[in-house]
C-alpha cells in the first residue's frame, strides 16, 4: 500500500476510480451528526449508516458500522473477545491518531490511513442485506455511495476484513447469588 494518506474527498474518489470501484458522490452541506446527515442528504439506494470508533483499555480500536436505527448494545462485545465494561467510545485525539480524521468525519475509508491495522472493523449484520452502503469520504460535506460488493473489494485492497455481528445483543445480567452484594440475605436462626 502507498504511504500517502486519505485527507480529502478527492483522495478517496481517486482511489476508488483508479481501482475500478464504481461509486456515486453526493455533495451536501456540512453534516457531522446522523441527524444532520438524514436531514441534508438524499441517497439513491443506501440506508444511512453511523460510524463509531470504540477503544478498549489497551487502546485497541474497533470501527463499528451500524444502520442509523440500530441500537448498538454492549452484549455483542464478548463475540469480539472483549468485556463490555472494558470498551468505550474513542476520544477525539485517538480518532485523529488512528484514522486521520476528526469526530464527525469518522468513516471506513479512513481505514486506508491505518496500514498497521490497529483498527478492527465490526459491521452491523442488518447491513449484510443491503446492496448499497454510503459513507463520508474524509469530509462531512459529501457522501460516497458504493455497492457492498465494491466496498468489500476496497477493504481487501487496504487489507481489512469485514466481519458482521449482531450489535443489538444486550448484556445478560445474572441474578445475584445469596450472600453477594445486592443478593438476598438469609435470616439467621436464633
């Protein structure tokens, strides 16, 4: 892979074009939140997708792609090998360090900027049935719509594996046992 980084829209679209990955570019007003994207962008085919960067206590990072209406729960983390209590949304500086973009600009095209593959990609299984996906191309003033097949080709080119998870799994809380904090206490016999 080249040492250059994706910094702007043209970097992404030029790479896609050079690698014969058809896509459609939608220019729009600045939209850093999912609410703003849904208000300002009209896509031909793709559902709206939120992009969330998480980190664990060892600063391992996970880019989660989820349909805009998917409620991302903590119960899927054990399938990734993580304890739900050890994972948090990444802070702005870590987003810049790992993906080369700022909050509001997080997108999977930025995985190109992670040649050491420190960021693992986790995808909402509900997106598996969608033919088209769309993401910011390093700017929150545009969206690139691309087929899922061609997006997976992009991932292969940058050495990233697409893994699907059920992001809606809730954490199963086991009932407290007697004698544990919060559990029923037995009355002592006198």
